[in-house]
């Protein structure tokens, strides 16, 4: 049985489903009965087409090069087993339902805060992605310039984010924004999968961060990663009860890397996997400066009414194992 999910995910302009999985990060998924099946490609390499349509600032061949580079960036992450192949140009828009995977520009003035969006055809029994489409909204000014271009959005950066969704990743909350007239402006981000784009002209999101790498290696692991990495597991509680939708961050003092996850159920449990062995500072914070529907579907009852808190001691992550269970206790604001 196959069904169309439209849209699967989007990156919002600088002004600006993830059905959760039981592991770290947010993975895209589909609910079958009482279970949630993570979405991923089983047939590799992923074969894709590019819509043969130019827009001011980006030709179709330039888009193909940006997409090829973005796929290669994800594929070059350590301990990852995936690949993609360009099949050719097509006259078909990514907004048209068809059997091939298509990426290209499309005019969507009704989506005036969406730079790009990803949709899937999914096998509802296995969770296998059988095709996916990405459209880049041509109402925005775009650039394929190597150093970026003032006033234009970098197509390679947005392609890297959307291809992360195409591969099965949801949004990361590792970023900081400030509220301005008309929406939010990104101040800093520690994940390509942060849901809000940097301002036009920026090329800062052409490179994966630790959180992105942990996520993609968890979805498409090679044989070595389970032996090399470990995980942190535990619960977030308030007055003895679990907290759903809390953002839990693991910080490695020795490397400065940040990898985060969420509590995904009412019991407040979480797992952050694909972590390098060693000591970590663990912090929990409410998801109170972003729209929760950018991260969760309606089945998760997000509790943002608590103060940030640290686990009182370093948490040691072993190779090929998990830390002892930690309980992060928070109090209401």
C-alpha cells in the first residue's frame, strides 16, 4: 500500500512530520496503527531527475550541480552508507505526482514563507520511501554563486536542508533566533536541519554539523558505527511525571560538538545516539522559541512550561553501549 505525504517538510524563509521515532533526533515517519515506522530509502543509490527550468540567478544545470554537491555532502558523513545518482533533466515539475524522484523550481506565491519543501511516496507497510520530490520556490531570489550573493538565497544550502528531509531526517532545534517585525532572524545554528533559513546572501549552511552527522549515521549506518559510538538515555521529569517535547542537548567539552534529541512521549524518555565515546554535559530546555509543529505532529503534547536544567554531573558515553540512565528534573516556570 502506498500513500502520498504532502508536504513532508519545509524550510522557512529567514523571516520566517514528523512523526517521531524512538531514537535520537527527529526522523520522519508514518503511523501504522499504534506504531510509528521511520522513513528511509532501502533501494540505493537514490536516482533523481532535475526539472529543466531556469530561474533568475540559477540555471537548471547549476541547480543539478548544487543538488549533486548536497547529496555528496550527506554521503561523505562518517560511517554512512548511502548514495545518489543523477538520471537526467525532465520537463516535469516536482509538484506533479509521478513515479520518479524530481527536484526543481516551482512557482508557489501562496507559500510566501516557504523556500523549499519535500514530499514522498511511501510504502505504508515497511516505511520505505519509493520516490520523493523537492520544490524550490521560485518567488524568492536565488543564487548559485560560489561565494553567495547579497540579497539572494543560496540554493546549495537550501538543497542540503531539503535533501536531509528526503533522506528521512526531521528538524533540529539547535539554533538561536531573534524575533523581528515580520518573523524570526537566525542568529546562529548548529544544524543544517534547523527549520529557519539564514538571511539571503549567507552560505553558512553548506556544511553539516555534529547533530546532522549523528542523525544521518543513525538512519543509514555502516557496519562500524555501532561499535564506534554510544548513546545517552534517560527521562525528563517535572514533579515526578514525564515531560513530552523537551529538547535535550549533549555537549562534548573535549570537542565542542552538540548533538540533541527530544523526549517523544508522555513518560519523558529520550535517547541520544551516535555519540563519540567520552564525557558529556547534558542540558534540557523547553521548546518555547519555535513553533512546535515544525518538529512534532499533533499526537505529541509538548510541555514548554519548565525552566532549563543541567544534569548535575558529567555523563560518560561508552563505545558500543549506552550511559547509565539519567533523570533530568525540571521545575515549572
